[in-house]
């Protein structure tokens, strides 16, 4: 992700069973520290994005934001901008993608992560939360038996012939 977008690091956080956001993955030490700080504080742009379902796009952490402790630690680690993008599907926020920059610069609308595609705010795929009104017919019209292996069920649902 960090190589596709012009960012210096990325992190992912996801809600746990206790409904708190938990650190999952980071691409660099500074982004790992920033996401782990948000996990401990349960405060920061990632937490705000998860709570609101909206993209939080902060261009300069020294002047923007409502998370003073997080901001001070992030800037000390060399991170000056963050964009937190809720990962949403089927009316649920499954996690948040945090994109970090060392320079104070808002993620631009010209970049893939900076614009909001069709669907709910924060959806990464166009129409990601829209469900089809009907299911397409499967090849052969038969549904794989419930006891079939998951791969066989998936192949049947996609209309792919199963190996004999």
C-alpha cells in the first residue's frame, strides 16, 4: 500500500470483541508506533474514523486534530500527516486503514485513497455496500451440498465446474 500511494507508512486497526480498536499491522516502525499509541489511548484519527464512518484527513498534525497526546508522539516519531479510512461493507466498519506521511501534506483528492468512491463514506470499492437484489443463476442450477468442502461450495456458487 505504501508503495502504491505516496505515503511513508500504513497501518491497519480493527475492532475486537470488546469493541475497542486493536492494532493489526503496520508497514514501518513509525506507523506501528502511531497505531499502537491509538490502541492504548483509544483516541486519534483512526478511532475517530471508526466511530464516525468518515474519512479523517489531517494534513498537518502540528496544527490540526483533537488528539494532543497522539499528535505530539506522532510528530516526535517523524509523522506529520495522516489519513484514516474506514474499511466498510454491509453497514459495518471492519477496520481502519491509516496512511501516514512524514511531510505535512493532506492526502490529495487526485490520489486513489483521497477521493470517496460511490457507496457509503469510506467504502474502498465502488458500491461496496450495495447488495444485489437477486442472485445470478449458477451453472447447472444446482447448489453444492452443505457437506461439500468450502472450495467446492465456492466453486459451485461461482458456476465453476468442480473437478471429478
